[in-house]
C-alpha cells in the first residue's frame, strides 16, 4: 500500500511539474486585491497568458516578499494601499531589486458610515480626532486622556449618542490611512499641535495617530462585510471601511459627511473628500521579459477600459485619477520608468 | 426501626431524584448542541441555496454574416443583440447601464457556445446568457424595489428593463452548474468552487501520502520495537506537544524550510500538502499507537511462540488488526487538515486562483481559503456563494467521516 502510494505521488509530481506554467505572481494589499484580481481575470481571459496568481498579504507583507530578491521564486508585482517607503526601497536595493516601476492606479475613499435607520453624521476632521484620539488637548496647552463619551460632548451640533466606532485593527492599511488622513488631519487643526510637528515629530505622531482604547473605538477585524452587518444591527454605531463596501451596501449604510463633503464617487475623484488615499502597483523591472506577460498585464491595468472613469475597475469601486495624472502614469508604466523617491 | 426505614426510603427518593435530574441534564445538553447545529445548518442552507440558481437573459443573436469562428466579434454580437432588444435606448450612458444587465463574460460565453455548436454560425438564433449579479440578486429578492432609488443597486431605468424582459419571458432562472465546474472569479455570477475543491483534494492526497506511512512507521517503531527508556518518553512527550501546536506555526516552518531552503514552488498543493502533513503527523502517530496498544498481547505472544520474528509478528498479525483504528485516526486528522487556512497563508495558498490546478506544483487554493476570500468580498452576491461553499466543505467532511466509520466497520475484528 505504501509502495503504491509513493509511486502515485512520484508520478503525480513529475506530471505536475511538466504541467506547471510560468505565471505572473502578484502579492500585496488586501485593499487593492479586489482590483488586481479583476484585472488578472480579464487578462487571463483576453490573452493567451495564464491568469496571474494574486495573493492577499497586506501592503507591508507584500513589499517584504517583493523585495526579497530577483528570481522565479519571488513575486513580480506587489500591490500597496500606501506609497513605498524610502526604507523599503533601500531594503529592496540591498537584495538586488533596483529598478521598480511605480504605477498609481487610483484612489480609495475611507468612509465613516452608519445605519440608514439613523440620521446622517456631518463631521469635521477635528470632531473625528476629538472623538477617537487616546489623548486630546485639555484647553491649557496640554493633553488629557479622552474624556468624551457622546458625540454631543465633542461638538454640540452632533447627536447625543454614545461614541461607538467600529474599525480595522492596527495591522490593516486602512487603519494606517485613517490615522494619517482623518486623525492627523483633525489633530493639526490645533495650532500648538501643528507647531509641535516641527519640534518633536515622534510626540506629534504619538498624539495624532493613537486611537483610544477605552471601548469607544472597537476593533472589528479585517472583514468589512462584518462591520456593515454590525452597523445595520446597531443604528448608534459608526464604522470605518473602504468606499467599495459603502457602494455595495447603500441600502444598509450611509456615509457620513466629512468637512462638508459626502463620500461620493465624484467628490473622491475630484480630491474634495478629505479621507482618500492613493493605491499603487509596483512592478519588478528585472522580471519583465523573464516572466511572460508582465508588460501586457501592466498595459491591461493602465488601459482606459480598465482604470478609466467608465472602466471595469470603477465599477468595482476604484476611484479613477484625473486625465492628466492617468496619462502620466500610463506612460511611465509603458516605459517602465524606474521609481525615484524624492 | 421504623425511623431507620423512613430515613432510608427518604434517602432513596432523593437518590432517585438526583438520578432523574442527571439524566435530564444530559438530555438537555444533547438537545442544546443539536439545536445549535440545526440553527447553524438552517441559516447556512437558507443563505446558500441561492447560489444553486442563476438568472439568464434571452437574446436574439444574429450570426448570419459569419462563416467561421474568426469572423465574429463575440462581444460586439452580444452587445448589438442587447441593443436590438431595447431599440428605444439611444443615450450613451443609458446604453452603458443596459450592458450591465449581462455578465461581463457574455462575449466569451457566446464564443464557447459557438465553439461547441458550430451550426450556430450563419444563422439567427435565440440564446440564453448569464445575467449580471445585480439582476440575479433582484430576481432572488435580495434587492428591494421599494427603497428610494439612491439606496439600491438597481436604478429605476434598469428595473424598467428587467420588468420588460420579464413580461417577454426573456428572463429565467436555471440551475447554476458553473458554481461546481468553474474556478474563482471576481464576478459573483461566474465564481465557482471547482478550482478550490481540486486544490483541496490535491493537498490532501500529498498530505495523506506523506503523513500516513510516516505516522504508521513512527507508531510501530515506538510501540512495537523500541524499549521503554527515558529517550522514548522524551519523544512521546514531544509528539503529544506537537499535536497541540497552533497550525500557523507549521505554516511558518513550511515557509522557512520548504519554500526557502528546498525552493519548492509557492502556492502549490505540494507545499500545502507537506505543511498539512506536518500538522496531521502527530495526530496520526497518537491514534496509531492507541490502535496498536488495543491489539491484545496474546496475539503477539502466540505469533512469537510459533517462531515468527518480531517483524513478521508485527506485519502479519498486529498491523492488520490495528489498521482500522489507524485509518480512522488518519481520516480524522485529514478532516482537520481540510479545514485549515492559517498554515496556508504563509505559503501563498491564500490567493485568487482562476485556473483549475493541473498538477501538484501548479498554483492552487483550498476550500476554506475560498470561503474566507468570498466572505471578504464587497459584492453582496458573494454572501450566498460563501454559504454554499461552506456547505460543500461540510459535505466533504461528512463524506470523510462516513468513510472513517465504514472502514472501521469493515475491517474491525472482535476477539
């Protein structure tokens, strides 16, 4: 029995190896995952190349794998929901990954939403910061642990409901972007904190980026569908997630107005909505030509029919860039212009 | 005397009552767990049954000008057929909305139909095409037409078209075979479970081929051949500990050794199976040792007494008697491996895979990973796919557990 099993295994292995194809390997952000998988699927159907394998590893994890070196066992492309850091570029270069093409693919809005059963929130970034920061200004130039329990205490114009916000855990890129755009955006509206940035950058970051841990901010896991379900069941709560989930669940949840702008497609595309971030795809130039189809895949991604205003990615919730920016990145992608961080 | 009798009977009544209470508590516990199981199954089935059907739209396709496959732009043929169905739609953005009635795959769908049946070329025929997920959701009642327009996925104009199609009997619901025959897709109406199922089965084959022989050999050597010493105690403690190690640790080990040192292909069922084998090995060893221990010593003594060697005794007499127990242990271990996702994250099997894996080194994913990925997708229609995939996974587990019972019953010998 053992003998036959081993024989089968060996046989299957050899035939399997013969059938294995060279295919593009993509890793990276779970936010970009729905978009890059859609492109991969279209690419697989429309061309002779095998459908790329797309892994959801998170932006940081993806860049780590991407930067591990050059060769068949490293990914060809990585997705990121934030820009690559200078330290990561340096790490990449150390492992021989020197030429990287950066393709910005569009924007993603981060929304604060609540159930359609409740009234729509009209928040400012300062309200968001005061409601969710671990420490807030005490009015005398110092800070105090966040004392606010209801929205009305933060801003009398808001309803007197308990502050209860469900959002992603610290491992999530959405959480990073929320801290950077919404929390920091509200934080620096205080003049003295804004000045602190020049003096003590780490204290500034600590104050602006740290979310409270006394139960007002609930870490609801990486699954945005779960947050939507919880919001539908609890009309008093707010949730933080990506725009595509708002678009798909407009019958259950509504996005809050932030700084006077509602999270709508046009507003995010025009850059008016304050909590939106750029999404990126990074291509390893050394693999172009080695792994078949990379150039064609990038061409598919940067096609008007794909990432344009009426492209199929817009339908999946990606907010397209403006014409000029799009043309610029499409050209850089086609020429594989290596990334230069300034 | 009478006093003693009354106290004794009083005690007896109390003891009977305690007995009765205990029995009913036990029954209550069973009712509770069965109740929860039923609630879970009911909610999953009621959510998942939607995935078994899908909406289709009938279109009149004109291929009369075409004589060979190369002549036809299939995408365009479907588009113009749809526009011809609604000649009153002329506005560009309305036409765009009209195209969203159909799945984005419809061009390829037509191409497949023509490939299968070349007689379609050169004539005008009515054919059925997969509708988009929004239409499908509306047909299944998941979109409420009474909500205000800005809160639902289907706008008034689209709803008007759907009603027109309904009145012309050009909209129907069919059994969704694609769910069982195709791979993953980002379009819910096209997504299927097949590539994940094949990935799971391939991983399990590798897992079984590695862990079963190894597990049995280890158990035999520990139980039948090695003398009890401090050394064997140490090994035993380690194996028992290994069985309790969180599965993600095996994934890390797999990444560090199987991927980085041996350089085997990432995302492949070969590597997945090897990692799962590491995970199931302790379970199999423990179960196999228990099975060996349950073989009565008289059998060994009789064989040895007849002049058989240790190896002959073991392989001719002990092993066949212990086999049913070993198989059961192996299948239970494999069933656990089937439901694992954590170790697979590290070795790249948590991935979007469209193509059905062709071999052990091809990129693949597995059933629980597919469930996880679908549960995380924004599209509402993936909800029913998720539940249906859970049902498929449960079905596979039930089949494996039944196999364990049948094997045990078939080979079990009583003495």
